[in-house]
C-alpha cells in the first residue's frame, strides 16, 4: 500500500486566555491507502485535532501534514477547500442533516457545491444511498428516519463525491449497540472495497473493529499498533 496521509513532527496549539495549550505535540505517523485506523484516547487527548488536520480543516503550527504527496501548508485556502470537498468524506456523531430536505437531496448537497447538474446529482446520490442500504428511503426526511438510518444518510453524503479518505468522528456515539454494529459493517464493507477509513472513538469495542489503533494522551501519540480486527459478523 502507498502512503495517503503523513504527519511529520506535527504540533498544534490553541490560545486559551493568556496561554497557549498544546493540542498535539510532535506527532509523526503515516496512514496508507486502504488502511482502517481507530484513533483512541481520553477526552482532550488530541483525537479531534488529529482528525481536523487529517481532513484539511486545520493546519499545524509546526511540522507538516502531507496528503497524497502534497503538503497542506503549501496549499492556499481555495486549493485546500477543493481537496477537502472532493477527496475527503466526513461523518460525525451528530448527523447534521437538513430537517426539511429528503434523504436524496441531503446526500446530494456536496454535489450542489461542486456544480454537478441536477440529474447527475440525483443519480449519484441515489447510488450512494443504495450503497448504504437506504435506496428505498430516498424520499424520507430525517424526522421520518431512525437514528441509524440518519447516520446511513450521513455516510452516503460523505461518499457521494467518491473520496479517497473517509474520516468518522464518534460516528456511533449517539446510537445503540445493535445500530452501532450496523454502521460498523458499512465501514468494513467500504474498507474491503479499498476505502481508507480513519475512525475516532472512545468505545473500545468499536476500536477493536479496525485493523490498526492509534492511541493519544495529552496531545502525544502513545501507541501505534496493528491489531487483530474483530469483524462485526463474528460477534456483538
């Protein structure tokens, strides 16, 4: 597998009152294409900062973040936004769906910003819904869907631009156990098909589903290890 994402001695601080608080300190890590990584650690350990930097939502104070061979700090705002919108898919704990818009149009929203014509947009959005098993719910609004179905819509929205990297920040945090495993099965299928998946979670059983684990503490990478992936089809 070739490198998709590389952190080279990356540090990021944020102002808090009159002080600078270190969110990440001297992090060096490489994520290959096709990898499936769980990012773990207690609250405030740097997980979300790592995710924001990986998704080009932020830039480091020191060190370099390199995506597909290009250093993020050398990109201007427009180039970084284009990369983020076209090459990265984001899934969050809160589904962030438009409440008065049906599933099809919620999924197609990134394509509106990309300037894709309406018919092509609807075709691609329907294909993304089919990929997460919700093709028959395309006309339903979020209030007519369960929490798990809403998260599937959010995953379909993340996939509609055919990204190379899927970033999921606590995607099962608002779901019950059975529904969480349904969502994890989707991530497994996407990874089996070649998608690179990076998942932030505080839940050990969810982290066990990944092929590799990064553990953070106080902004520092404490552990980077492969693990025996616990497939959703083999147990609860």
